[in-house]
């Protein structure tokens, strides 16, 4: 949605010159003294009331609190004049003088979106997100999980605005400006622009497999795609018209998405350039690098649970009611009431449950493994035209944002419905997925200590599993018959407890930030906050091969000193007794209850009961 008179910048236009637009804007009105306030009235054609504002010593900080009654008491008798003054003042804190666009969202209801955000939404780079599934291959396991990155991004932009405006209303002294609010909303809207086909499958499985050693993440691509979106759609001038200062606000938006952009900054205490340390709390809204409590999670918890049919036990509306900013060691952080600490643990528990029940579902993992293999086989033969007519593959499109704009989930159908012989192997894998001819999971285990995982390590493990054949097995399986995957389950900060990086405040002193340790909350909270699950799949699905594969897996777990597979006693009963620490020493609750008194036994229940009664009577 570009203005008709606006010229689209040339593709070869120097990006630095485009982004170097400067705007001279007034200082935040809440910092105005009486003179600056009067000067604003004069510029707005309301200089006739200068004397009244000077006599009452009205500064910028008091402007939002003025009402029509106040103006009448000050001596502005005409209703028309009072309304003109109020209308003029409201322009200072209104985010936009234009009408908001209303979106009907199934999660958040009817939400208002700023006109500038609507212009970003109405670009090819953002519309691309309509064709990328939020949960990737999980949709092929949970039929309701058909939602896309598009609606999630709109939801995050909306929630980002809710949180920053709640802080602004509760604490005017934070001096949150209209620019700040707009930048936070845009960062929330654009934080996922860089996702590839099938979302996390692309950057978590496909790219590491086909470009090992590549330190590429979708957040990096989001920053690059945002720059591309702004440039090719000529949005710099539109942003300036809405009061943004370029390039500082663009830097601030990108820092919220991906963290500090300039790693050469020596000041480790404040590595950001978009906003000063006084506004440090703004970096905790969209993608909170300190503890992971951010609006991105709030939206995907609610949205994913809704589409998956799983109960969501975290209410972000309650967090909004208690959110405050407190100063901690020279930086300002978002805090909440001390009584909310249990709810935050519940939030991370919800995250873990979603991973266990849906995101890391073993059939979903198998499907994404197979899609990844198909993409790897098809990669040399898929051509995507990028900038200057250059051609890119599925894996190299990340190097060119014009090509990457054209890369979505549609690549699955492009391979599936192709007729070229070069794509026959990839096509066969995708056909097997649709017909549910999937690889089979032969087992899952857990390492005793953390293991560093690489593509080479996974291939070596596949060889080890194939070589761990018990002596009583005749059939031979090869390393290429196995797929080993490692799943990381945590609370979002690897082995760390994220709540240790969060601060709270008490009712009697909301300005003082405190920490609440786990042992102050409950003794039923987890002792550890991260674990790894190792899953082994077998590509051969006949009964004989699967039986062999399962026994190989159990033997491999014994050799590697991993935990006993849940069904180990069933699939390899002759192997599990050989490992002493795999013996079950714990007794069932029923057994322990029966064994509390040695005189009580299953053989003599009536007599045992009589003995107990006699003892009680004698006592």
C-alpha cells in the first residue's frame, strides 16, 4: 500500500543512503517546561491562551491530565475553545491521527492495528508468511494446527503494543514516546520475517544438514528481510511521516529482533545503539534475551494451544495488570508482583508440555526428518530467481532476500507434483509421507550427562547403533538404515532457571526490585531445567527389521550408559537384565503399602486384619 505519488526506489539504489533519512523532531513533550508548552500552543494557533498556561505553570508532564473541567476552571470559558485546546494536546500522545484498522483475530478478538503496520502487512515480504506453517510438520500430526506465521506475527505486534502502552499508562515517568511504542509494535510484527519453509525445521534441521558449520538463524534473516521490505517498498518516507527518526529507529527495531547488531562495541554494559540504557526495558518486550518472558511466547502459547486442542494455563492479561518497570543496578527491567512467581513457573511448564506433547511429537519429528531428507535430495535441482536475475537453490536462497521471499512451504508441492527424473528420490519420500509410510521410532533414551551434538556425531551414532547387534541376531542393518536425532527440552535457557533472571516487586514497595529463589516458592518445582532426548528411527519398516533395530537400540543404550528405554523389557528382555543399574529397585505403591507390617500378607488377609484390630484394642 504505497502512496500513488511515492516513487519506488531502484533495486540498485544504495541502501545506506536510503536508510540515512534524518528527521528533526521535538523533544518528548513530557520533558517540556512552561516555555516549550506555550511555544507548542503558539505553533498550533492557540497563542491566545499563553498567559493562562504561564500563570498555572503548566508543563509538558501535566498535559495528559488536563480535562475540559480543568480548562474551564483555568478561565477558558468557551466550550469550542476548550475542545480545540484538548484536541491540539491529544495529538502529542496519540500514536496516529489516522484511523486504526480493525483485525478480527480468533485469539485476541477485534484488535486495532496502526496504519504504518498495515502498510508493512500489505507487502509481498510480509504476505509470504501466510504460506509458512507456524508448527511445520506438526500440522501433519495435529489436523487443527493449520495456522501460519502470518497471524502469529500480527498477534505479537498487537501484544507488544499492549505491554508497552500498559507500562506507559502505569508509569508516565518512564517517558515512553510515540516513537518507542511504534518501534516496539513494528518489531513484534516483523520478528518472524526470516522463517523458512516449515518454520523451525528449515533453520533447525535442513540448513545444519546441508550447510554444516553455517551459523545461520532465522532471526538474522528477519533483520535482512526487514531491511529489504523497507527499501523495496519505499517505506522510509512513510515512517518519517509517522514521526519516526531514521536510521536510529530502524536500528532499534532490528536490535529488538536479533539483539545487538554491532558486536565490535566495547561497552559490554550497554551494547545497543537504538535506545539508551534509560530505555533498557523496551528490549524485554518482543524477544527477551534475559529470561524469555516476552509477548512472542504469550501469543504462541495461546494460539498454538487453541489450534492443537491443548489447554493453556497461562493468562497474559494478568501479567499486563501487574507489569512494572524497576531499576536494577543501573538498568530498568520489567518486573511483576511477587505473588505471580508461581504463575511464571506455570508458564514455563506450559512451554515444556507443548514441546513434549506437540512440538517434539515423535511422529512429527519423523515427518520433519523425512521432509528434510527430501529437500536435501531436491536442493541441487530447485532454481529460484533472485536479485539481478541470479538463480538460487533451497539452501542458498538465504543469501538473497529477493529469492528468499519466494521460498515458502509451497516447495513441498513443487517437488511432490514435479515430473523431472532428478527429483524422483525426493518425490518418493514426500509421497511416502502423504501415504503414511513413515520411518518407525525404535526407541528413546536420555544421556546421563549433556552431549554436544553435530551432524558428524549423529552419523557416528547411526553407525554405532547398526554395529550394536546382539549375538543372537542374524539380520544385518546398515548405518544408513538408522536416523538418530537429539531433542533439547528445557525452560528456554538451556540448563539455567529463567526465573533467576527475573525480578519482582512487593505491594508495599513497588519501586524496589527483588529476586525470588526456587526454594522460596515450592519444593515441588523441578530440580533441573534441561534434558536431552535421543531418538532412533529405522527406515526399514518390515517386522523383522524393526525387531532387529529395537534390539540393536537397547544394546547401544547399554554400551553408551544411557537410560533404560521405556519398553526395553518388552522388546529385548534377554538384554536388559545384563545391566545391573537397569534393574528396578523401587517397589510399586501397592506393594509397599502391603509390606509395611510384615505380619500382613496377601495369603492371610482376614487373619492379618484381625491381628491389627487386636493390637489397636490392646493399645
